[in-house]
């Protein structure tokens, strides 16, 4: 896997993935795109959500929605690394089995989400879930 990040101006950069996708990153607050730390946070949310939906669909669960709310605690001084990340999955569907949702979330966080597994070496990561009937 490869990627490239190119400076545009100010604190704005454009990242391009090997697959050709582009995203604006901006260190200004607020800027024209997410900051690099916001991207890390969205990466763990995206990675784990993909797993959760995939596991539920393979388990023949009628999932109609999946959202993850992410909260962090950061170091007070530079480098302002994440100290804690909490993911709260909100899964919507028809007659979802709560046991299967719990299993999907646990499998993602403990076995499949490469972003989470990489970050947990340096960050305290916790998770929870809620099931909402569609």
C-alpha cells in the first residue's frame, strides 16, 4: 500500500491513496478538511463499522443502519496524542439479535479492525453498542 501527501498552501495538504482517492487534510482550525488526528479517529470508526456491518450481514441480520460515535481524551501538551478512544456503535435493524450485535462489535475490536489493533498498542480503547429497532 502506498499513498502521497502534497502541500497545497498554509496548513492544507491533499492526500492521495494508491487507489486514486483524494482527501484534503488541514492543520488549520477550522480548515478546509479534517486534521490528521481527526482522520485517525475517523479511520478507526470506518474500519470497525465496516467489520460490524459485514459480520452482521454474514450472520443474516437485517441491519439497516450503523453509526459509531467516537470520543477521545488527548494529552494536554505536545505531542497531543490520543490517550483514550471510546467507540459507541448504534446499530439499527429489523429484529436484530442483540447477542449478534455484541459479537460483531467484539470481533471487530478484538480481531478484525486493523486500525484499532494497531492503535491499542499506544491508546486505551473502549467500546459499547446500542441496538435500535428499525
